[in-house]
């Protein structure tokens, strides 16, 4: 498949992901190109590329959970908004396929797990959803752009699915720390750290001086927190480079749930994905041999991916898989809810969330989901809105 990106574009995006989009001169030097060349390319790519930060929520005292819902017929928009009643949502999108409803991702204070599960049960009791499944998970591992599977001679993407299947047997069985089950969810951040993380989630290239101005503190204070807290305490999982290498009108976003017969196969599968251009992010089912994988893929390649998965199942390497198709006409993304962080603790107000749900049910609504094209998808992260 041809692409609007050439080899230098992809090399630059790959370098930004491997290094950091916060120091373009260093990236240019690592790639062996002129600083001016890199900056000129990024200006041209600006409408197509978004640079964000991925927070490592485990180290700021939050636990991830994925929600898959099938809406009660006629209540699809209501479900979309209802899932945003708890302030700790990170991502909500409409979906179709196995689940004609919504997918949502949250980061919840671990001590509020029981209350959050009760909120989900309320959605069923009030008949907003027909079915609902949730999986507690690790944090998600970012997969940034890669030049792998790109043929620079033809300027086209190639998809050697058979080669991918065969290479799994030689993959390592050690998972990165982002995909290992955390035993604890320590609070390693203070309010200044959380505010900085929020800003970086919206724009990874924002200057520390700008953050200091917004926060009303000195540049030295923000720099100290960035160097000694954000970086040294691993409060960031990675910087995320969001691009769309495949033709928008011919590609879709998918969200897969894979189940494996053992931990070894799961780890090999995950490690085989870290340099693949069709993968966006990977999470692990907490306490199980399962993976969540977000995929962006040309439609004509989708059936070939499914054929490859069938081969893995026949070999006993993969146990099961399920997937949904994300509806990018309705999607909301939100930063870490920094306004609810006070004196090292997160303020989770179950009573307020249930009251908001009741209000939605009583008055009805028109969904404020943002209709976007795939090229706009990466820039939908908004600041947490609710006042404390």
C-alpha cells in the first residue's frame, strides 16, 4: 500500500518515538540529518502527526481497567455519555462488531475498585447496557511509528504476515515493566507533578517555561520536578508519536483481546508487536494470560491478519481472540483528572457519579461526541473539565 509518507518522514517519526520529541536537535543528531531538515519535515507533517505523553498511571496511584459494553438498543448515545460520569475515564469511543456499544478505558484509585464496579453494575440495572464486561489491566505499552515493513524503493508498505507468524517462536519471553502485573500502586507524585503530566498529555513539546507560567511557579521549580520526579520516578511510560501511515478512507481502528494458553506464548506474541506499523498500544489483562492490542490497519490486510491468527490457533500458540471496530465519529479522550488530586490522594465521589447518571437518564441528551476523521483522531485529548 502506498503512503503519503516517505522513508525520511518515517525515519524522523521513528526517531522521535525512540528518543524524545522534546529535544529535536538530539533526534536530528542521532539520525544523522540536519536540524533544519528535521524541523522543516515536522512543519510539513504537523497536520498528520500528534506528539503526546503517556502517563505511567501505576506510579501515580491509579489502576487501569478496560470496559466493553453492548448498548441497550436506542441508548447508544446515552451509554457514551454515561460512561463519562466517573471523572477517572481516560478514553471512551463508540464501537461496533461484537459489541454494538462503547469501549472505555479508566484509571481508578485501587481502593475505589469496589465502588467503581458497583457503578458499572448500576449501568446494567438501569438498562443502559445489555451486556458489560470489564478487565483490570496493567498500564499500556506505547508502540510508536516504525520503518519496519516499509519498502523504501517502492515507497509502499508491505505486510509479510507469514514471516510475522514464524518469528514468534524466537521472541523473548520477558515482558517490559509496563506489561508486568504491578503488586502495588504507589503514589510517587505530588500536585506539581500531576499538573506537568496533564500538560504533557496534551502536548509533549510544551516548554517547561509555559508550564511554569500556567502553574504560577518558577521555571526552576518545574524543571526540578521534571528531572527529579517525572523522569527519575518513571511517572511517564513514554512519549507517544501518533501518525496515520495508511490511507484514512481505506483503514480502520480495531481493538483486540487475545487469550493465550500460557505466559510464555503471551510474552512472545507481545514482543513480536513492538516493531510493527499496525500496532498502536498493548496492555495486559491483570493476573491472566491475555493482551489488549489496538490496531490501525488497511481493510484489505485485515483478513490476512485474521488468517495469521487462525494459523496461530491451529498451532496451539493462541487460544482465542475477539475484536471490535472503533467508530471514530464518536470519541472522547481526557487527561489525568488533576483537579481531583489533593495532598497525595485522589478524590473519588461515587455519590456524585450516580447522581450524574440519574440526571442523564432523567433528562436525556444529545451526545457531544466529537466527529473526527482518522487524521484528527490523535489530537482529541482534552483537559479534565470538572471543577473540584
